[in-house]
């Protein structure tokens, strides 16, 4: 039986009904693009399905296999020994340096001023499973570990709306606008009550 709608990551209930429909449209577009790419690259048949587009008998009888994954970035295990890999996973990394190695630049375009190079920092963890350790300020003992597996596109959707994911020619009718109130509420609940909206959104356009 085909699906009627793709859910939010982990079946989270953060979306309003219009947001849920718009998110599902984004997922469908990604899947359809991938299907066409596979057809172009390998020809048919393509064993990758859009479960909303049509029922497929192969899905009803296909075996289900568990995928085991401990969540730790394999890229760090490939580069470092166990102890160093654990340390590197929590160290802030320069996003500008990451893109510079790939011949790309992070450029901010302030209103009424010249473009300028900028930098952000991230921890070297996979976006599908990131974590943050809260430690006692005096002893350094671990008090809590917070895990998240929402892809960045999830937060981009809430903060910028669905129009950010489509060209003007392919923009669907069930699009929704930004929801900064929900974005701030979620960050203040999940990260810290001290988070401000200006911590989450660029003040000026940033081009990669």
C-alpha cells in the first residue's frame, strides 16, 4: 500500500498540517530526482521507489534487513587512532578551512558594504547523529549527553520555509513560509533558553 505522506525525521510532531504537507513534497522531489538520475546512469529497472507515487508489488514482498551503525563518524576512525578520534569529534573545526580545501569560499554580502569572507565552526560529527556533552563546570564530570539526528535541511525548512528548496519553475502549490517562532522555541527547548533568533539566522546573505 503506498504512503499518503512522508513524515518528518523520526516522525517528529513539530509540523503544522501545512508544514507536514510541504515537507512531504520536498522529500518526494528529492526521491523523484534520484530515480531519474539512476535511470540515466544505470538504465532500468531502478529498485528505488517513491512510495507515494504508486503502489509497487515489490515493496510488499521485499525482505527487510537491519542496518547496524554505532553512529560514530567513520571518517575519523579512518584518519586517527581510537583515542585521537574521540578527541577530534568534540573539537570545533573551521568551516571556511573545510571549503577552502575544496576550492570554495564562504562569502557574506552585507547591505551597503563590500562582500567579505566569513567563517563558522562545527564539530566533526555526521549530521545523522550529532551529540553534545554537558559537563559539571567545576569537576568536568559528564552530567548529560544530548543526541540529535535531524538533518540540516530540517532546520532550514523551519527557518526559511519550503520555497528555499525549489526553483521558481518547480515550486509546488503546497509551499509554506518561514516559521522563526517555532525555530526559536525548539532551539530554546532542546539547546538552551538563552538561544536568540539572531544566533540561528544569517543577518546578511551568505553565498558558498
